[in-house]
C-alpha cells in the first residue's frame, strides 16, 4: 500500500502553532492534506502529531490521526526518519503493510498534487530508494562568501572569483516539501541524500522554507502572486 505521513508536532517556537495557523485562508496543514488527497496516490493519509488541536484540524480536512505520537519522538532533536519509521511500524501492525511511503511536510502550501504524483512515478519506475523535491539555487554556490570574525569577507572557493557564472556547475537543494521512499529504506534508516535518490524538480517560484516570521510573510506574498497569476 501507499502511505502518506504528515509530521506535525506541537513545539514550533519561532512561529507558534505554525502547523495550524491560518495561511491564505486555511490552516497551514490543510494545504498539504488537500494536495495529498487530490493526488490520488495514497491508500491512507496519516498525520503524526502529539497535539489534540492539530489532530482535530487534520481530521476536519480529511486526514487520519490513528495514534498519538510518543513524547520521545516529538522533541527538537528527533529526526524525520524516526518519525516516519514509527508511523510505518504502526501501520504494519494495524493493517496492510506499507510499501511506498511519502513524508509530506505540514508546512508545504506550495506543494501540488501533480508534484506528489510525479515523485511516485519516478520512484516506481526506478530502482531508487527515495524520490524527493529539489530546486535550483538562485546564485552560483561556488561564489558564496563568508563573513569572518573580524567582519571582513572571504570566498568559500576563491579559485572561482573570475569564473563566469555560466561556466559553473548548477547546484540544487532540498525543496523541503516531500520525500517519497520505499518502506524498507525508511525502516532501515537509509540516508535520503545519496546516490540512491532521484530528484523531483520544482521551480524556485514554488519553493519557500517557512521557519521564521520573515519566511512566513514572504511565503504569503509568493502564494498571493501565484494565485493572482492563476486567475489571469
């Protein structure tokens, strides 16, 4: 079976109640749940949470919350892999055995059903262990600089000071939206960022981390712009 797991713990400190705070007309987590439902990829959509309010909102928008996440898996140091493995273990003990499992973040309002379907198809058609969303850096990482302790600057790779941007290799980063994986990979604590993963390419216009209040404001502006473009 195909299982979707949406991790949504209660302990966000920089943006309190982030997972259920209103984002452009809906609780943040609702956007992820609705995309998962619309994708028609999943036999079951589970929200893994330790919070009653999050559980109530998740159920209202169509997800299941069949268990309460244990406290030892709801602190600031618990890995995403451990949370997904716990959900898989629970599923395997209470119904059909999970085969392919998607970790879908609760704070991914830009995710689209077609992205999730594309990720599933890439995993299904390959021998890879994972398929996850990525996007390109807006600026060549080879020309990145650091600020030193005495408030000066220096390049991470000074050998590329005079290299033309178009001659530098394009770099990509995790888009922070979803990770499809085979259940055996999740349960085996296999690393996601390795040669056994395939990328699901997303445009930068639909990628924004939402970790700080500034991130939230930028995401709202981006979302409004995309909605406006869609109505033109």
